[in-house]
């Protein structure tokens, strides 16, 4: 029992951590780009992305399931009911969140910083570097929120992962099946682990955020 | 002022509201010039137009007798000769030394950038 809990916990961390990392690598540069620009196309793109911000995880899971299932367009990759497929689904859920917050943070910082840096003689590149430095703490908050969404997410990973014992079981999906099987003590234990895990990661990111502040 | 400034027929509107209309001014190097007016009169808009923070709708601004160059490096050089203190100043994250030296660091060659080490700040 203890062995499976460790395995489930590690897989949860691996899937949520990887999807947050992939989402961060995509969303932070793109969000910075969008936040720094006030052109019409970027505004339209931002509106679309903010709509995706509220994408229900179950719907994301369904989309990824249709994509990755055997008859689907990406079925040949064989990713359905695998941890990699779960990463794909979670990345789809987390990316708009990190992207939306990063865009807002950079855009709001940009307005305040731009004029001060401008009148102090900063060129375009120096201005962008200054904005990114000022926005760093807010961007870390975006990553924290993204990880929180990933680790607590259940709908998408359930559909795409299938909750296969010893293969695609994660903390959230196991809690649900435990409750269905009246294994409430096991479910509570996993819930506590989930809570501690989330708190630990938040604490580490918070410390990192503090280091970016003066 | 370390340069002469000539403003002719400066105009600026925001959403149909005319803020500046036909503003003329001539400032000589070393001259102290005050712009006085009630709140909303357009004092800040005038300064922003002169300092490249706002693009005027009409009129001209000449710096040492010449209009601002279109070439970005030349414009940057001119821009760096103009200072402006905002009504509500913004402080960057970091030390007092970083904030005080930001302008100098912006203008310094890359090899000399970085906050002053012996500033005592």
C-alpha cells in the first residue's frame, strides 16, 4: 500500500511538474511578447486566450482524448492512457492560465515602467529587459497558479490517463476511485499528501519569488 | 535647457477633445521657462509632446533648430538629452543605487553598465 502511494505521488508530481514546465516555456515568452505589444492582432489573440483561460478541464480532456485515441488524428503516437498523454492534457489546461496572468502582469508593469525608463534614456532592448525584471515576481505567481491547477486537476487526466493501476494513477483520480470503493481512509491520506505537496511546492516558489524582490 | 527649443502650432486631441491647439513657444539654452495653468489645461501633454512620450497631431517641435530625426539611433541620442520628472515617479525594484544610476547605466557602454560599487548608497 505504501509503495503504491509513493508511486502515485511521484507520478502526480512528475506529470504536474512536467506540464507546468512545458506550459511555462510556451506561455511566459508568448505572454511577455503579448504584454509588451498593444497592436490590434495581439489584442484579438489576447481575447481568444482569455477565453481559453476558463477552459473546463473535462473539455480539455475530451479534446485530447479525441486527438490521441486510436482513430484520432494523433492516435498513431500511442499516447492515449499514458503519462505523456496526461502531460499533454494538463499542459492544455495550464498554458492559458500562465499565459493570461503573464500577459496581464507584463502589460500592467509595462505601462508603469515604460515612461520612467523611457525618460531615463532606455532604448527598446533596455526597456524590455527592465519590464521583464519588474514583472518577474508576477510571472512566478502565474507559474504557481499554473502548478496549483495542474496538481489539483482531475477531469482531463482521468479521461486521457484512464486511471490504470500502476501506470496512470495520480493522486486526484485515486481519491475519486477510493471514495467510490468506500476506502475513505486511503482517500483522506492521499488528500493530505496532495495538500502537503502543494504547500511544499508553493513554499519553494514563494522563496524563489522573494529572492526576485529587493 | 542645454539646447534651444522651438514649438510651432502644436496640436493634440484625445478622442475628439482638443487639449492643445496652436501652441507656440521658443526657449533658449540656459533659460528657465515655466508653463502655468489650471489642472487639465494641457501642461503635461505639452511636455509629453516635447519629450517624445506623446505624438502630436499637428505642429512642429525643433530641437537646436532641427526637427527630431527619423533614424532610431539619432533619435535616441536626442531623446537622451531631454529629461523629465513625472508627477508620480515610479521606483524600480532594487536598491536606491540602482534607481539613482538607472539613467547613467542606460546611456553607458555595455562594458561599464551595472550599479556604482562605491556610491555609498
